[in-house]
C-alpha cells in the first residue's frame, strides 16, 4: 500500500521491449534503500524492483499494466514519481493508494495562479462517478484533492512544494497521466451495484 506522498523523482535510463510487456531502468537516489523484490510505485503504478545497483533499479511491466497505464509512453530521460510501500510504523500523510491504476487521463490545461498551479485533466467517463469535489485522487501516484468536477474533466490545485518535488513541473497539455480513484468510493460503488442486482432477482 502507498499513500501518494512522493518520496523522490527518478529518471528513466533505459526502456526495453520484451516478448510481452517491457522492462524499465530508473536512475534514483532511492536505489540504495531498495532490496530485490521490494514494491515501489512508479508514476502511481506498483512495480517490483529487481536488479538493483549503481544508483538505479529495473522493473518489469506486465502486458496488462502496459495496457492500462501510461508507462509504455515513457522515454529515456522521462521524469517519474517514486514512492516505496508504506512501512507498518510509517506516517500516513495522503490517502490509501494501491498502485493499481484505474485508467489513463490527459492533461488539458495548466494555469499558474500566483504561487500555485491549477491542472485540468480529462478522464474516461467511467471514472467520473468515483471523482468527487474535495475528494482524493492519485494522479501519477500523487495524492491530490479534487478542486472541481465537470462533465469529462476535473481540476486539481498544486501547492508549490508538490510542484517542485514531483514530475508535475515537467508536464504540459496533452501529456498522459495515470489515475487511481479513491478505493473507498470504488467499494461503495460496488456495494450499490450488487444491491441493485439483488433487488432485480
């Protein structure tokens, strides 16, 4: 489990296509603190760190993960958000993030508001029931608060620290971002869906 509080950013050093899926190599100072087999969220996607050494780690990306995330679009030099799994005695600073991306959205607008930034993101219609005003959402693994919800888009406002310490400052209009909706909302939605099925029986 993760919390959406980004520990560090890394840089994609290599990307190799496999027979199915791909393998990425990421340069990061966090590599010295990782062990083989440890979970790490890369742009909000839970991956397993392998082949760790010399300030970098590698991770395999399964075909299903390639299909539902933006990782296939990473290039050498791309900046990625990194967060290790939450330790049992760790501080819970964001919200529950599983690292299981629901779908990919697209940045449509970035506006500076004095020292803050507002980012508008277009999302798949199927996710809209789980995106609520003032609710939580993970965007590329960052725990953010929804500032506004429209028909097919939502806004988030970015504080200076988050802007400076994540990959958001390298984003531009049209870029794809990984979206993970709040798990609580998804559970509630599933319960209501099952309840309606029971009523139809």
